[in-house]
């Protein structure tokens, strides 16, 4: 009886072992498949059916607080230099919507160019701390993190901070979409060029892109690819994990995402996002010295202070310019005059960075 019982037990154990051995590879395969379906790191970038409009440049800006005049000056600079139709997408607070619509409708009458615009209210995801997102770093800057979902009818945009100015046709930046490969979904410029003055490599307590990080002030965004990538699904978990370690808000979150997915990012040169960091200690953006800055970024209030006079000089000229007047007489010449005022700053030593492109596009024999 005992031998029969033992035999039954042995048979059961052997059968169980056989089942486990056969089932384990199938189970592992199923877990792997589920991971591929659910883990964002496995989200494939597929070829989208839509094509980025090569003729119309879509410029997006998020505006809150006292940034109305600054953002309008930026939009004016895009109109001054662009040779293609523009589409402005302004996302702002409710109390600023009327002011934008009045100014832009007035510009449409004055400007002999094709441009369209849409003004939309700020909108953060439901069931999140909206107040926290609005106050993360600059007012409402974090809205940019949720643009793929908010602008779900838009294929691609050139996102710029309010404190930027175009010194050349915006399409020169826009056309970088053509140079992105099939996996890249955004384009940015490096945060620094010199590791000795880099912020991320010296101070960051969180992951960041590459060796020196990236600056998010001028960002090409292929929204279609970002939606396929499920971009929005990254943002809140990353903030939850690193919120006590980030300093620069939305820019840090973008750096963290591209740290783990560097193949998704296209890098363009510093002249696409020229900042005081490129000249305040020493000149480190050689491309801009040779060819001029395409976009300047007056970060840390540089447009409104005397810390680096060339940034203020160019902003002052653009702010004062009236769109329905002569560009050469009323914009280029004042810009040159302001830049040539006595200036002993380090950025003043490379003042031609700020005028090479305006002289190219606003000279009397070039304006059409």
C-alpha cells in the first residue's frame, strides 16, 4: 500500500514538473509581450500618415502673468522676418485672451502677410494639482509638457518661450524638421557648450540629456510622434519621482525624458537658441559668431536689464518698431545704433552675433 502511495506521489510530482517546464517559457513570453504593450520604454515610433506642412510655420507660445508685451514682441519679430505664412497658437490665461485677439486682429489689417492665429485658455490635465503645474518654474511654462494632448488636432509646432526674439525667418528653424530621422520627435539646443560653466553637469541631482543637458526655450515638437510615443504618460510620474530634485521645472522633466530616450531627440546648434550663457563669461557659440544668431533667448530677464546690453538693445528696437512702417529705417538702423552704444560687457564684445542676420534680411536690397 505504501509503495502504491509513493508511486502515485512520484507520478504527480513528475507530471507537475513537466507542466511547469513547458509552461514557464510561455509565461515568460507572455510577460514580455505585456511589457512591450504597456511599458513606455517600448513604445514604438511608427511612420505617421500626416506630413508636416512645409509652407506654414506654426509658432506656439504659453503666456501668463505679466508676459503679454514680451510675447507680442516675440510674435512681431516672427512677422518681421518670415517669408512664409504663419500660424500663431497662443495659450494664455482667460484675462489675457481679449488683449491678444485685439492686437492680432489689428496686425492682420496692418500687415501685408498671410498669418492666422488661435487663442486658447490654459488647461492642465484633470485630476492633477493645477495650481502646482501653473507655478512650476515660470508661470504656466509647464503647459508645454501637455501640448501633445491639448493640441490634438495639430501635427507639429515650433514652441518658443515668451522671452525669445527671431532675428531671421522662423522657417529656418522650422525646416530642421526635414533633418530629423524617423525616430526623433523633438529638437532642442544644448544647455551649455562649455563643461566648465555647465549647470547640469555640475549641479543637477536628476538625470539629464547627454553631457551638458538641453535648453527648452526653442523647441520643435512633432506632436504626432509625441502622441504615438505617449509623451503625456511620462510627465506626471517623472514629476512625482523627481519633484524634490528638479530646479528648472518643465525643462528638467524634458531632460529626464530624453536622458532615457536620447534617440528621440534631434540637436541643433546654439545659434538656434542664443542665450546670455553663450557670451556672459566668454564667447562659446562659434556658429553664432560666424553666421549670426537665428533666435535670441533673453533668459533671466536679460531683455529688461542692463546685465548684457546687446540683448536689451535688440529687444528695445523690436519693441518700438511699428509693423506697418519701413523695416530698414525704423528697425534695422535703430537696432544697429543701440548695439553700437558703449558697452564693456562680455556679450558686447560679440555684438555682431545680434546683427548679422537682421542685416542680411532687412537690408534695402533684400526687403521685398
